[in-house]
C-alpha cells in the first residue's frame, strides 16, 4: 500500500515549527510527496491556544483550490489524568474541525518513574483510547526523553514487556470506541532497534485485531516530510493494506465556532 494520507502535520503557528511551515507550503510538500489527503492541526493545551486553530482555518479557506484535500484537526494534549477524564464529547462537538487527535504528553513524576512507568502509561493509553470523541490516538508511548532523564529515569528502550493481554484489551477498546491508532513518523526515527522491533510488533498485533491505523508524520518542519519514507518501509514490512487504515473526509464546518474546552 502506498501512503496517501497524513493526518498529523503541524504549522508555523505551533510556536516551535519552521516559520515557512504555512498551510500553503504544507500543501505543496504534500502534493510532491504524492499525498491525496492531509490533516493540518495544532497543539492545544489551553483555551488561549485555540486562537491558532482559527488562524490556520482562515488561511486554509483562503487557499486557491487544487492539490491534496486538507482536513483541519486539533492535537489535544491533556497532561494530567484529571484533564484527560474531564474532557467529554460536548467539549469538542462545536469546534468545527474535521477530527480530533489526542496525544499523551504526560508529565511524569519521580514516583511513577521509580515504580513502573510503562504499566502506568498502558493504563492511560487505554483510557485515552476509550474516549468516543477521539478519532485518532497519537503516538502511543511517546515520551520526551529530556524530561524523563531529568527525573532520573531512562526512556523506554524496548516494549518487549508489553503484556499481550493488555494489547488485546487495548485493541478491543479502540474498536469499540472507533479510535484509530497512529503510526507516528517521529516514533520510528532515531530509536534503538529493540524498541522498533517491539513497536512494530505492537502495530502488527493491532492490525491483526482489526484496529484502524493512521499515518502521521508529525512534521513541524518541511524536512520532516521525509518521515513518510520510513513509515512506508514499516507499512511494507508489516504488509499493511489500505483496509488497515483510517480514511477521513472533511466535514461541513460551521462558519463560526466556539472553544469550550475546560483546560
Ligand atoms: Zn504529540
Ligand atoms: Zn504533534
């Protein structure tokens, strides 16, 4: 299967992306990469940050027609369990976006690092996957290495200790809630071989259980579109077909939207 959709592309409005990562340039890069559908989104961790979504939307709607279909999304990053459980469907219903991607950017604690951070994370990924308003669960098991090291722990080097029972339960939960799981380009880049082995096996198991997958470059910079090549290799290696993947279509967006997210 050739990758033709990427639902996780950041813009110059993130505050930490390349300044030329505009919707117009993103569309041009995506066309060159042979994509037919792209999802442009931004991190939103607070009500104030939602303004960037409106700016992106305005720019996208002002683009001349042509090129890959553009969908507008949001990457919600609740950073505590309370925030994760506090958001519900009514909070995201009126945003006027095409899809919601949720990614755990967890703040670890010394206690969690010392006890069993992987088991804790499994619990949270399961909870996130169960939320019916989430379309895509982004980058499972992503962690920010400097933060982890600051707490005296080491990033996960492999996922061999993932409990197969948990993987089955996670897959069941995703199917029931209609949540697709993202194969994120950054997760397949610069990781130790043992991590990649376990991570690929995780996605192979999910596909085998009938969970829909989603491709996301997580590009913050034009050069990061190159992650598609890495992702394509993984897709080929795992023998994933078009039926294994989520296919999003743009929704009819309301002209005026509000942002009632309580974070
Ligand atoms: Zn993220
Ligand atoms: Zn992202």
